[in-house]
C-alpha cells in the first residue's frame, strides 16, 4: 500500500466561485445563512497523505465502525468520532434526516426554472455548470443556488455524477435546510468512504463527505506542527476555519517523521 494516494473532490475555491456567480450582493446575503462562517476559511487544500497515514496507523476498535482509532508510536490512541467532526466543522450533527420528507407531488421552483426537463435528473456536474453560468432571476434564486452549490461542492466531497436529492432543493426553498443535520450526513459519507476496500491495483482513492476535517483533526491534535504543513491563524468555531494550509502536497515521510511519531498528544 506504499503507492496508495488520496485525492480531493471538494472545491477549495468555492468562495471565488460564489463571488463570480452571485456577485458581492449575493455574498452579503450568504453572510446571513448558517454557512456564513465558511466565508472566512483560509486556504484549505487537501493533504491526502494525512489520510494515508491514518489508514496505515489505524487499529481495530471492535464494532465502532463510525470511529477511527489511530495508534501513536508512544502508545497513545487518538479517536476521531462524530463529536470531533462536529467541533471541527461546526455542522449540525444531531437530528433525524427522515423528518425532512416531502410529498411525491411536490415540485421545485428552482428545478423548474434552471433545470427544465421532463424527469428530474440533476447531479453535481449539472448543478456546478448551471451555477457558474450565473444570470439569476432575482437575489433569492442566487442565494438558494449558492447554498446548494456550497453544500454539494464543499460539504459533500463527491464526483460530478453524484445525484442531488430533490429534497435538498425543497429544503433550501422553504428554509428548513437550517435545521437539517448536514454534518451527520457528511460524516456518514466520510466514514463509509474511509472504509472502502483498498486494493494494490488501484492507486488513487477519493473520500466523500468532508475529508478536510481529518486534516484539521490532526492539526489540532499535534502539540507542535511544522509551519511548512499548516499554520493556525485563529481560535474560533468552526475549528477548520482557523487553519491555513501551507504545503498543498507534502510528502508522506514528512508526516510520518514528525506529526505521527513525535508530537501527537492525547
């Protein structure tokens, strides 16, 4: 597994894309949404070698499939759970997704206006293409499409053919998205993809959900962090908005020789 590589599918440049599509006026409206803190996130390039380290250092933890247990060289065990994910991302992780159901007869105004088709078939690729075109009928449409774009290009790290649930359009349109447990869904996606089967024949893997949270977790756990890897610029919530990535593609050996051998604390 020495050749194992992890690549990103989340959009680290989402702020620039928001500005291009919804302009400064739309950004001001976005500042009033539950996702406003992310407008202050520093450079957040994904360091896939951290995921490789976690995979190689993970230990068995019984039936706790929704936790990652990492054995440190000094015998300490680091545990990543949904609680850590919530603290790092600031996303709502409690709630029942089944509470957000809609009748089959319901239609989406956004879909009818911007994705006209006899049958609903919006995936991430179509959403991104339409969003980057801009040209919205009004500020409400621009803001709601921006929220969907942010969710499905940053919070949910996924490929272009990933379908967008019609319920997401409904929730953004009626405002109930503010109560939806986006963090719970993102965490489930992340853990499921982390548990995928790894084979010697496949060299590149991609994690769903919000894999950048794993990077920040390691930054937070390190008592000392090489400033050639990442630099802490703040002390607010969500935690992931406090860190700026310095090295987009540091070598695997740099992590194993520093963070994962000498400076991790419990």
